[in-house]
C-alpha cells in the first residue's frame, strides 16, 4: 500500500453524526489529509426533530467519498446515546486500524420553541442527543486515548448558542452550553496524558439542520417562511455578507485541531461564525 501523506497522515479518527452535513465534510476532509476514519450515525429521523435526518444511504455515500479521497472507513448505523453502539463501532475500528488518535463528537439535532412551550419529550431528546451523546462519546474514547499513551485530540461541536443564549432555542442552547463546560473540564482532566480537548462553535452552516421549513418559520417570525427570507435574516446577523458558511469552513478548523499543528491548544471554545458574535 502506498504511504499516504498529509497533515493527518497515519491518524485514525472517530466521527459521530458522519452521514451528511458537517460530519461528512469532516470525514472527507480528514481522509484527504491522510487519516482513516471510524464513522457512526443514527440514520433515522428522531421523534421531536422537524426536518429529515440522515439515512443509511447517506452514510454509505460518506464512506464512498472517504474512499474516493484516499482514506479507509469503518462505519455503523448507531446512536451516540448508546454506550453499546459506540463500543461496537470503536471495537471494529480498532481491529481494522489498530489505534485511535482523534475524536470528533459532532452528532447533534436542533429544535425550536419558547421555553415555556417546549414539550418535555422535546427537551429530553435534545439534552439526550446533544449533551449526553457527547458525554457518551467522550466516556467511550478517553480511556482508549489514555491507555495508548500517545496523546491525541478530542474535538466536540457546540455552537454559538453554547456561548450566548438564543431565543426560541432554549433546549438547544442549554445542551450546547453543556458541551462547552464538559469539554473544558475534560481538557483539565486529560492534559496529563498529552491529550487536548477543544470545542468548535459554529453559527449558521448551510446544511439540512438550518435549511428546512422550521428554521425558515423561526427566522421570519411565523408559518410560511421562505428560504430567501430566512437567508436574508441570517445574513443580517453576520458581519460578513453571507447567510451561512460552507461545511468546509468548519472542517478547516477541525483539521487544524486534529493535526499536530494544534499540539498545545486545549480547553478552548472557538467560534466559526462569520462575525456573528462580534456583531451582537
């Protein structure tokens, strides 16, 4: 086999929520830089989510794109809320690749509503996926990184909603604040093992998570919102004249944090936001 080169050459990464959107972009971006990847996605639309989530076919397409980029992939349909599902895909990935270097805890969902109108099921599912799912991912992988004794990088996706409050997204904001606190705490605990831990906090990224009818309605003040009106509302919130960023804009930071270039960067929550936080 020809030796691969790149900023992540020889590294193995776990990526959750890998079937499409940011997760797929991270998987392909890592592969282009020389990494092999372990992929997991629930591949079904959850009960409280108002947009279509990924499918098994989407996950298969991510694998195809990884291989096209020169990487190898182990993949599984599984739920990050399940310790058993995470263990299964990690066991298969470690058997195939022999080690783990990078953890990309990317899986997440979004829903909207005033705090006092949020159904308990919606609140519970949001916290379960976006906070507990990250905790399960870190709980499953931290012992592996520690036992290997070769360092590593843990990266989790939060949001600008994990840095400041977002109206009509209290459950989402609560979960994303939890991710920031969780990973900053992990950074302190795991630093003696030469493992770093950071959080990426995007604002609007052009994926199915915001390009959907519930988001159009939220951004335009009621039912019947349109793509065009939502895009204009998002653009008005950013310093740069764009409604949302491309997935690759987030992947570029993920690649940096996964690479040895960031070897002394830890415990940080880093916005990728087209100037959103500076404008507020």
